[in-house]
């Protein structure tokens, strides 16, 4: 991986092509998104930013449940230099509005129908594909980005004090990815016997750990991420067996 910015990492989505990146529920059926489809959707969303006048350094709120659309919107921020501001799907409209005001967000992606409550333009994640379908899917002409540029602002839960925004740069994330990529390279020749490695992610993408195992690590293996529909143990066990899950992404308290 080059050391410039996460633009180099985004190439993994392009290179993995038809490999399945995300498996998720769509009504009563399962829907698969390839790495190529997510990359193309990210390019289209980045072009939508341009049409709306958003530029490098502007903030965008990401307020929705885990989904391939969430990943595409996040990656669009990454390649365009727009700052992603993820908040938990369960956050109240009041909290979302306060965060949007604090970061001066110019756009929100949401999936709970709460767009009007935050008083800024919004796009439903459920209809993301149709909202950006008019744009080209070819590679977006990204601005110059470096390790010092801001990738996202993640807000603390505020359980013990007022929520605080933690600024993460491209370099912060690369510092986690680069050593892992170096070690993973040693084992890729064995990975083909169990390919694809499947991740069942129980954590929200609004948290760093959820992002690492839902967005940043799987592409290094051309792995597949599944987002949990339910946290009921019996249903999780059925999902693990049905989808032949290799990695359960959770935290100790949940286990």
C-alpha cells in the first residue's frame, strides 16, 4: 500500500471486482453487493457531492443502520475529501441535529425517516442507488489527499459527559491497516482454501471497530461482510451456519 492516503486503499474495492463485498437482507431475500458495485456507487455519490456544491473539508452526516449503501456513502466521503460524521442509528433526532449543527453538516444520509428533523438536505440510504443513478460510475477525480487530511469525526456516546467529537485522519486509519496488510500478505496463499472469509458484523459502522471489520480489513482478503438482522443468539447461530461465517465481529460484553 502506498503511504499517501486512503485513496490507495480504495483501489482494493476496484481490484476485487466481482467478489462479494456485502450480503444483506432486502425484504424477504438476500442481496449481494460486489466490490465493483460498491466502488461504482461511491463514485456516483462523490459526483452527487459535487453537484450539491460540497467540497473537500465539508461535513456529511451518516445516520443509518449498517448496509452496503452506508459503506458506499462513507467511501464517497473518503475519495472526495468530504468529512464523514457517523452517528449511531439509535441516536435521537435532537442529538443528530446538535451534531449536525456543531460540525456544520451540509448533507445527511439517513435511513430512519428523520431527515426533516435535522433541518439540512438529506438522502435516504434506502433509495441511494436511485438518487445517484444519473451520475457516471467511472473513477471520481479525487482532490489531492494526504495522511494529515481528516477522514471522519466520530462522536462519543455522551454517557458520562457531553459528547465529544474525535477527529480521525487518513493517517490514523492507515496506521491500523498497514501493519495488518503486511501480515495478511504472508497468509493469502492459504486463504484460498477457505475463500471467501465471511465476517458477521454485529457492531455499528458508526464505531471505529465496526468500521475496521466492516470496511477496512475485509477488502485485504476480498472477504464478505454480513450485517446482523437480529442480535438474538438463536438467530445469530442460524445465520452463522447458513452463511458459513468465519469471523463473528462483536465486543466482549455482548459475548
